[in-house]
């Protein structure tokens, strides 16, 4: 039997309590964010002092710490960003998870020994994208959650870089790093860590101006669950299995980590995945949105359109509601202080008082009819438990204890020789010595008493599995001496278990071409009618996709490639590319989807052969000017930049296809403010466009800033 590689189990830590919960449950690594530059700005996160302590705490348990710096960085933030990176490096972070390609290049060149992981926000979803970041010196790529297991296997077989995938937790409906919904609508950027969760809101779907949907949370996904398929991921050699959940409670983190720890270990040991169904039910009680295998295992039904938040588990049904009391026939247990919700009424509360057979009870079991006081009428509906008080209390009790590391010890107590304590954790050995062992004048100390004292390791992370004493009888050793030896030995062992990375800082350098300053106009079109309207105008480039490209004979035409490409083919014409893997081509310009927000990203792309670079939709005029000024000052050269100044901007791209259900190519999403978002299917992917049109007026100011190319988007009209 071939011995399978043990994958890393990577758990989320939104705060210190969750970090401890993950370690207690058996994770191999944690990922967490500081107060700066992390894609979960609304989790508690760690201040700098807490980060130092978190890294030390985890390292004592041989648990790695990856810090998320996975947001886009604006020009004025770069110095602060690099100071933060330096701080993390000096405090022995194991790796950084990065989105911004410019900051990736700056860190790689400045700190060549610091390990970097490409965030899922970098939108890596194909072999070429993985090879690119591998060639740029990254250690690991976090693949897009839309990547299928077959494609992951293909990538793994053809690269040497580590691969990390999400196995459990919340899904984004859009490709990560490619969603501007929250940013365009409410100025809260998902690429900056402040996503407002626009996909979790209510929408109606209109086809020919007629509403066609029943439930309203049309873009709200279920949670990913890979428990039953974990063996398949181990079989293909995935390096790191990642649990989503930095916004979740420590109890959730503990349970979900424990479930996957048992599943992974059981498969490696027996070839069968062990799933603790009781623990899975407990996890559902703490949080679930229903589960999906996700696109990872080619499941298309990833949306739970009923509701966007915690569903709980069903525990009964209302059979009567009158006189301010609700009678519920229970199909599961119910306890005082549990949280319940009545499905059809969408009403929930904490149970503080309940009766069975008119007798007040603290606990009711399956089959009981329980009466609960409520001032109002409830329909005959199903009831779910959303909070399990006893379960949470049980987990909290477990988390109060500290996970222990097994050690072995030998104490040597020979007369007229120095007392000697040797301890080992299996990898590190510590030897400490004390004063000379003396003959007891009155009452000798027994070996049992010595063991009792040395075993008092309560304030440490250690416990003796074996403690041997060698030496003479009739000896005297003071209790203080034993305490001092034990404390000194464990402190030295702590220091040995901690580790320091080599710190190396070098000068950032890059070779760049110089472009002349120009005033060009480009246009993106989607059909022949649009081409006929613009063909006589003075555009430098006319962007179009393959179907239209084949119908038009025009020297200015540029083929726009999809920004989701599982495989690449050969092209012999000028290209507008939308994702990292397409940097393999020659004669290329990059689209808005590269999320370029700083001069370092511009420099990297130009150094890789990109002729023209489209700036992010999310930049303000001030940020654009800062970017160009910084480029001039640092490199003494001019960049070739493009800015979209007109059009309906793409808010989202998704592998989920809402139009397929109704067998149409186009539809309209209507939000609660009556804003209309066009939904178009292209290449089997769903594109959602912002309801409002960009229409910049003073175009000369952008040329004056140093923009070479202004672009009109006519697609999505």
C-alpha cells in the first residue's frame, strides 16, 4: 500500500480564543489577520502585540501561522504596508497570504526568504496561473473555489508549488477577487476587506419584466462541506486543506476542526473516512446554511435561496398556538436557554420558560409536546433550534483546558553528584543541573514525592508520559530545587520549540520599458451593430470576444480573452487578457480584472511584457494621480495605462448560472431599492452588471495625469 502524504489542516482564527480552539482541536496551521490589510476587516483580528503572542503560542504547539495581507494596496499605503510586513517577518510569521500582485513582487524582491502564498483573491484557477506564481518565487497557491478536483489533480501533476484548497465553510457566489458588487453599489470593497455581502441580500429575477422567482435570496450560497470526499483530495496530493471561518465563533472553529482532523486521520490510517455524525449535527446547531459539495466536486446547486444566515436544525412542529402559548411536538431535545426559530413566521427567540403537561421543565425530549409562552400568534410551522445552550457550554468547558504536549523525563539523583534533569519532547532534549545531592540527615525525600513535585506542570503546555528516577536512596533535595529544575527545563524546552527564520532584506530592483505619453481612445464592443456604429471613429483598439472577432475585418481589433480559462490555446493576434495564466501570451494588454491599484503592480506587469495596463475600477482620481506620480518618481519612466471612462461595469462573474434554471441568456436582478442589474451568460459563466453607468466627463484631466488610453465599454448595454 502506497503511503499517502499527510496534508496540512488549516483552520481560521478570527481572534485569540478561536486560535486556541483550533489548536485544541488538532489543526496543523492557522491563518489569521492583523488590524491592517486583511480581507476580513470586520472580524476581531489581532493587534500587533496579539500577533506576536499568537505566533509564539502556535509555534510552541508546532502549529504554523499564516497572516493574511490579502487586500489591494493603494499607493499612499505602500510604506505602511511594508513596515507591517517587516514587523511580521521579524516576529517569525511562517508565511503571508497575499492578493496584490505589486506587493507580491515588492515583498519577494525585498525579503527573498519570506514565504508567500497566493491568496484565492488572486483568482488563480488554471495550470498557467499556478506556474506563473511559482516562477515568481511563491511557495503556495490557494486555488479558486470553483476549481474542480480533476483540474486540481492536473495542476498538481504538472507543478512543484504547494496547492491549498478550501474544504469547508462559506462560499462566494463570485470568483474571489473578481467581485465588485459591494464596491460599486455601496463603496465597500471586497478587495479591501470590507465586503457588505451584497450576494446575501434579497433580489427578484425579472424575465421580460415579469418576476419569475418564489424565494428571494437568489445569490446566497450554501456552505461548502467536503467531509465525505476528503479522501479524494488526499489521494491527489493536495498540500493544505483549508477551513473558512474567521468570522465564526471559537466553538464553531473547534468543532469543524475536530471533525476534519478525525476524517483526515482516519483516512490516512484505514483508507476510510470516519465522520462523526453526532459532531456534524452539533456543528449544524452552531452554524449552517445547508451544505454543498461545491464546484470542487461538480455540484451545480450551490445556492440556498430560502435564507442567507444560520438555519439551525429542525426540532419539531407547531401544533397549536393560542392564549399566548405555543405547543410544539418535538422531534429532538429542547432545553432552557436554547434559541429557536419558527420557519414560516421567521420569528426567533431564546427559550426562558417551558412546560410539559402543564409542569414547568428545564429539559424536554423527543416526542414531548412542549408549551412555550409567546405574546402573539404563530402558524403551524416547523421549528428549528439555532442555539444549543448545553452544547456551547460543553465546548466552552473543554476549551478552558490547555492542550498538553507529551514529554519524557529522567531525573538522576546520585549522592555527591549534581542533580540532573533531562526532558525530551521527542525532537528536542533539555538537560538541566542543580546542586550536589546530599545524604538526608533526618527524613529522606521519597521518589514518589519527587515525581509528585516534578509533575506539577500546570502552568506549562507539557505533561509527563514517563518520568524515570535514577540514583541513590536516603537523599535530601529541597522542594525549591525541584521546582527550579522543572521550571528551568520547561522554559528551555519552550525556547527550543520556538524557531526563528533567517532575516534577509535586499534592495527592490526591476527593469522596465519606457512608453511615450499619448492620447488614445479604445472601445469594447459585443455585437455587429455596435461595430457599425463605431467603425468610422478614431479608436486605437477595438476589443471584442471570439465570436465577433471572427466576423470582423479590422486592423484595430483585439481579441478579448475570458477572465476564467481552465485551459489555454494558441493565439497569433493581439490580446486583451483578464487573468494571470494568460500572461503566457505575447502581444498582450491587461483588463480591469487584474485589480491594478498601485505603481508596483504596473511595474511588474510591464516587466513581464504587458504593453498596456487597464487600471482597477475601484481607483479614485486622486489615487490614479498618486499611482502615476509615484511611477515617474521611482522609475523615471512613463507607464502605458488605460482607464475605463464609460459603460456598465461588470460587478460579478460566477460559475453559478441563475439563467439556466429558466433557459434564458439574459435576465434582470431587481434589488430592494428597485435597482436593475443585467445578468448575461457568456461562455457558460454568469456576468452581472452594475445598475448604473459610468460616464466620466472631463476626459482631458486623465490625459494630463498621464493616462495614455481612455476606454468606452459598450458591452452589457
